[in-house]
């Protein structure tokens, strides 16, 4: 048997750090041909599994070729910031931004001379009020955590274009099944692939793709140069996850809508935040902008008894929503924003944001929905 002449249906895991060259001429071709002439040299720079992952995400997003896969979602943000900003530049974000992004930008990037400021999402669109001569990048999320505020993506993209500022969209909550930010005019789309792209809570990864080939190449170069590129096994797992992304997002969305409707009618629940509910402030916008009539798998709700004790009772009683402070797996989970994502946020600021002691966030999985509703019903009995 000749193992060099095998044709697997599925891309195998290329668990190798380096690739062989037959001659100096091949090496020369590798270094001098655009896109390395399709050759692989060293896995920090390119590996068939990471290349496949980036190409697949680029295809789903309608992006140019290029881009980067990183060892975590935040590695992708770092690559995107370094690809577009230098010391002395300014990044603008909504206040509702994911906590890990805030930490990277405000604690680490500031030390390198890249400053960030935050404004309420509802006011962000009036860019003239916030931008400075050195503003290079705007970062925003399609749906915010944990209250699922909805971004008006096309409006923000045209404001950024009018001022010549790059727009990076974090689409981790929505995936290309619910939103395609490049079609709005965004410059880059970023995913924590740890979440829905991987989808099984068993991999940490990030992917960033770009609207233009030059920015895609720049992202790839930065990822390679700072050494945050993804390992082959993790890329392979994420590619496997992508194969069921459409099926999963449909089921996450159907289940979450049913759960949101159930909770909205439950006497122990004061308020439900889910963009698929007509009562949600962003419902109309979500209906216009999210694809397929899907609203995703994330929702939050506040208990009538708005206390940490009541929240803890729910957490201890539920059987199908294990308390795990992440999201987007096929199996449901519950998180507690006050104690996790918004832990470091001052009390009065949390109150203003609506992050109260009785607020819980659900990541609704793809289980049989009747079983989820039954479990929620028993967990909410006082
Ligand atoms: C989890 C998450 C990230 C960060 O991704 P990691 O894979 O944890 O590094 C960024 N943005 C959002 C919206 C997330 O939920």
C-alpha cells in the first residue's frame, strides 16, 4: 500500500509542525510565489487544517481569501487590532462590549500606546461626536452580552466608511447563519470559534476574515508574526463543527424562542431579553437584519425575586442547564452575569446596565425542547 496515494473524503489532521522541501528550487518557489504557491512550510505560518478553516469561514462570510485562525477568540482580536492600529491610534467601542475584549483593549493595548474609549451603543452611530483624528478602528458586536442589544450594522458601517475608519464586527453570537457583516460594509468579521463555530464546548479558537485580500493577508501575517496561530487539531475540530452550523443554529434559534416565550409567561420571571420576542426593544431591527428569521440561542431573564439567593436556587435546581460561564455548545448551560462577565464592573454601572442579582443568562442548546421547558418549570418553582 502506498500511503502517499490516499484520497480521504475528510481532510485528515496534519499534526505536523513542518513540511518537507525536495530542493532549493522548491524552497525558493515557496518564498517568492504569492500565497506561497499553495505550498506549506511551517505550521505557525500555514497548515492545511487552519487554511481549510479560514477558507471555509471566508466562504461563509463572503470574505476575500486570507485571514487568520488563532488559538482563542481573543487572539483574533489582537491580530485585528495589530493589523489596523499602531501606537498613538484610537479604538472606539460600545460600552456593552464583551468583558474579555475590554480587558485586552484597556489593560494590554493601552500599555502599547493604543487607546480605547467606550460609548453607549445607542449613541455610537453619531461618530462625529466620538472620533478623534487618530481613530482607526471601531469594534462592535451584532448582539450584546447579556441583554442582547441589537446592532444596526449597515448604519454603523456607512458611518465608519464616511469617516474612513475600519469596522471590525464580533459575530460570535450570530455566526454567518444569522448575520454577514461584510455585506453591510464592515472591513473584518471576527469569531470566537470557541462558541458556535466549534459548537461543542471542546475547542478554543478564533477566526478573523476580511473584505479585501490585502487586509486578509495582513491579518495572516500578523497572526504568524505574533505566534497566535491555531493548532491543527483545534482547526480540524472547528471545521467539523462548521459542517453542522446551519442545523445547529436553526435548532438553537427554535429552542431559544420557545424557551423565551415560556419564561415570558412564567410568574417567577420578571423580564426576558431575547431579540426574537416582540417585547424586546431590538426586535424590529433584529427582524430586518438577522438572516433566516433566526434570533440565535442566547437569552437572559430576570427573576421576580431579584436576588442572588433566588438565582442560586435556580442554578442548583436546574438539571439540563449546568452552570458554566461560557456559551454556544450543543448542550444548554446557564451563566450568571453579575458574578462572571460583569464581575469587575462597579455596582452603580451594573445597575444602569440592568445587570442585577436576579439576572440569569441561558445558552439554549439543541436538546428536545419539551425537556428543556419541563426542566425550567421545575427549577423555577419556589
Ligand atoms: C467568548 C467571546 C469572546 C472571546 O473568545 P475566546 O475564545 O474566549 O477568547 C469574544 N467575544 C464574544 C462575544 C465572546 O462571547
